């Protein structure tokens, strides 16, 4: 097994976003996560895969964008759900 270290700035990516991205790779490796100042330091314990860090960085970015999109569309989703349930007769 090889170790690989990635650093993420907490001002750019949240810990939750990074955890979601890392979870996608738990079949290939394990992780140690540390917080230090403005950095989230991820130590990856993995089989040799030179492209793994690129895949993880891309997944972190993907998860971050999904989170941002979810936040931006929360009000619209709430309105759609409220309208859908108001037409069912469940809410009087």
C-alpha cells in the first residue's frame, strides 16, 4: 500500500464535502483526516494508483458543486413539494 497526502483549504471546501467525496473511494482505500489551521489534510492509504489523487480532487469538486446547487435550489424544491402535497388532500 502507498500513502498519498492531499490538502484542501477549508475556505474553499467544507469537511462534509470532502467526506462525501472520499466515501466514493472506500472500496479502493482508507483515509485519515486532520484539521490544521486552514487546511484539511487527507492521508490516503491505497493500492498503487497514480491517478487516484486526480480522481479524488475531481470528486471533491463535484460534491462541492452538488452541495452549492442544492443550497441554491432549496427554496424551489420546497415550493414544488408544498404544491404537490397541497393537491393530495393530505394537508387541510
